[in-house]
C-alpha cells in the first residue's frame, strides 16, 4: 500500500521530467544543437538557386590557365580541368552548347599564337563562343598544405564568366573562387590512393562544385544542422 502511494506521488515528477526533455528538444532545434539533426526529415531537401543562371542556350568555352611551375609538374592540368568542367556543364546545362576541350587545347598549344596575351573577348572569338568560362588555377597538387609528405589533393581556382560579343564589358559577368580538398577529412590522408588518383578525384569534385554555380540544384537537409 505504501509503495503504491509512493508511485502515485512520483508520477507528477515523471511527467514534469518528460515535459522538460521535450522542451529541451524544441530548444535544441531552434538553437541549432546537433539534437536538431534527429528532427530533420532524412528525405527532405531544399533547392539552392544558381549563383548565375543565365547561360541558357548560349555557346560556352571553358579555358583553364595554370602557371609554368604547375604545368612543368602536371602537363595535363589544364586539359584535365577543362574536360571535367565541360563534362559536368554539359550534363547539367543541356540547353547550352560547348566548345570541345580539344579545340581549346589546340588554341593553347598553337605556338604561332600567344593566347595569354589575348583579351578574354578575343579568346572567345577565336573559340567561336558566346561565353568564356575562364578558370585560373591557384592550386593543383596532391600534397597537403604545410605538410608536403601528406597525400591530400588540393585544387583551387578563380572562376570568371565573360561575355564575348563586341559590345560586352571587359569585366566578368560572374566571378567566384572554388577550393576543393580530397579527402575532405582535415585529419587524414588517403593512404591507399596514388597521386594521380587523388588528383582525379579532386578535379571531379572541383568540376561539380564549379558547375553548381550555374544551375539550380537540390541538397539534402539531413545532417546540415549543428551546434
């Protein structure tokens, strides 16, 4: 009998405890605590608008610049990035038309022309394009910053989009920077991958990140909320 009375007296405390836990979950969700992660529908996503969504059906040339030290060590860097970005843009911008990476490489390798001295509009005309997506590599290496023996690929570049018509402004219509590290975990390197595989993965991720600037895309909300 005494135990029954004690249990009945403890029931309000239990209810208050449960209500307190519920309130903490709500507060966590509003405050951005990781607890809110469990409140996010794992199937829910949101649309991220393109930074520049005006390419439409125009013809685009993707041209990559790299400094001499990068090209001495990685002669295919320009073409590798050009091909990856062109592929991703074709995939996600089906209305647009693109200059073949082979044609871009032909212009850059033509010893009779100093393409680096041309304006962006002149380059666009040479490539018979309406838009020039110029990618100037800042980093292209399979080694981590500050720890050269650690294998961690880095690809970074400024990305500028220019209109190529005669009366177009010399300024870019869109500009950004894209930085990719692979593997993304800042504490670990990829022990089971050689340098060429590391760079290949980093370039693919760079191309995907660059292309997402130009089309609307979906991202999942799961795991995006933290402390």
